[in-house]
C-alpha cells in the first residue's frame, strides 16, 4: 500500500472522490426534483411560464391586449405566432390555458375562447399575484397570476396547466434527458477532466521530482551541491531552503573533521620520526626491535590517515588520459621487492593493447598499489597475483585463502584487517581504494574466487572511449 503515500495519488483520489460525491448529490437532487409532486416544483414552473407569457403580451393602440408575440414590428410574424399559440392551446385546452383580465376581472384575451376551463368560484382570489390551485373536470390544476401595468392600466395574466400533464412531461421527457445529461457529464468528468488533472499534477510536481533526484545524488563527495528552488512549488520551497541550510551545516562539520584528520596526521609524522631516530640510536635489544615495530606501525597508520584525508577531497584530483599498462608496471615495480620476499609472482597484462582511462594518475597508482599489496600479503608462497585490464575494468586476483562470506561486506570498511594478513597494516588500504574509485565515478567490488579473492574495478561503459 506504499503507492497510497504518493502525493499524486492522494490528489487524484481526492478529485475522484469529490467528483463521485458531486455526481451522487446531483443525481439525488435531480431525482428528488423530478419525482417530487409538491407545490414547490410545479409551482415554480407554472409561475415562470406565467411571467414569460406576461412579457410577450401585445397591446393595440388603445392599450388593450390583443395577442402574444415577440416581434411587434413584423405583423405577419405576430399573426403566425398567434395562430401557432392558438393551435397549441386548442389541442391542450383540457390540460393548459392562459388568459388576460382587466382590473375588474373581465376576460380580455384567452387561449381558448368559449371553453369552460377556468373555475367560476374564487375568481377574486385568483386575481391576486402568485400561485393558486383548482380542479377542472376532476383534474388537479396548477396556476399562477402575474400583474402587468401599462399606460396606467392594470392587467392580470393567468396561466394554468394540469398536474398530470406536468408529471407526464417530467417522467417521459425531462427525466430521460436529465439522465442522459448526467451520464455524459459523468463520462466527461472522469474520462476527460480526470486525465487532465492527472497530467497537470504530474507536470506541476515535476520540479519536486527533480529536487528529489538531486538530493539522492548528494554524497560526502558532493556536499557543496545545493538543491535548486527554481520552479519548485511555493509550498515545497521552504522545505528545500531548510534542507540546503542543513547541507551547509553538514559540509562545514565534514570539512572541519577532514581538516582535523589531515592536520593531526601531518603533525604526528615529525614526532614519530624523532621517536624512531631515538630508538634506533639506543643499544640493540629485544625491546628496541619491538619499539621499532610499533613506531613503524604507527607511522604507517599516520601515513594512511593522511592519504585517506587527501583522497576524500574531490578538489585534489586532476583527471588526465592515463596509459593503464604503464601504471600497472609502475605499481608492480614499486612492490617488486615485497613480492620477491613473499615468493609471490606478479602476472601483468600484455602492454601492447594500449588501454587508456581518464583518471588522476597519482590516485590511480595509489589504488592499484594498495590492491596489489593487499593481494601479496594474502597470497601463499609460490602462487601468482594476476592483473587484467581492459577498456572498462581492471581485475586483481590472488590465490590465497580468500575472505569468509560473512566478512565480505567488511572488506572496504576502515580499519578492518583480514585474518590471514602477514603484516600489521593499518586496515585503511581498501578503504582508500574505495574512496578513489567513488571519486572517479567507478565501482569497486570484491568476490570470492575459489580459491582466493577477486577485486574488480569497473568504470561506466560510456567512458570507454577515453
């Protein structure tokens, strides 16, 4: 259910829920209105029709009502409209009718003259503006009166229609058309407006995704990078600004630690050199040899700490095109005496292939030297340590006891030392290699080789052209 934690999903679900609720309310209201037989529904319809008829009454020069129409300048149109209205009301003379009365209640204009449509009793009450009810031949009728004033005279326009006719119109015409309209509205709302909302939200939240991707790429090597607030939604911008301030504090603390590490390692080199000199000047003894070994171990740790601080700073790197076979030969030559003392043979690749990488030459030499030194320390006498190089990878393998499976994850941890190491190293060599690899954007992995250990340095295939 983690997909429910998406802001996109939550907003779209809120839209869908709101749309469905709106549709349900609209349908419920429409059904209630269409099936209601109360005075409110029919009364408003009758009163509205009465007002429309009152607005279309035509008067002659004497101010008397003579018909209904909408174009007083076109006499032929008026006559045609009158005839059409008369035919309509003649066909519905038992269901609907209208009339115009003067102030005394005399009928001046009627939809169906001579038809006994209007009741005789209660005529005075019916002249009051508003709605009224009566029965015509046992059929319930709804009517309304609208007052019209013209040239100082008062006229009463009345319109009435049977309740059964209204019910028929609603159920047979209004309800089906309303249902079709609601169905079309629902389809448009869900199938057209819905995707528009989704893609709009996706576009609006795209800057947030970019900020998230940028934050995921920040590492101790890129603490100087800050998240951009360009085009970020106003609600998210304060969070991005706060995160940038956190990065400021982290970078400041990290720099202080790195500077302290480098300074402490540098300051310890001189005292250790003096201690070594004093011990060497003392008379030969077992204690003297042990002290020299301890000083040598401390000096190596200090040197490794200083090197670790240097390789952890990206600004210390100067990438150039490097001949990989040349670097391999240089590192092997540096460790030739060590390999000879351990009776380990170094198998180097054929230098004729001419593989070139884009790298900092000094850092690459340190990485390869540490890998070879680590392999020599674990390789049994009489076994080889092989190096293979191609356009995208470099592999160093020994035929030693290897590393137990449960300890493989600790190989690149700082100060971790293998159980079969023959010297008293600082346990920082592989950690330094990892730092150098990450600074170049490479991947350094280790795996069991059965027997031995295989360490592979890989660079992206897109960089193989360099």
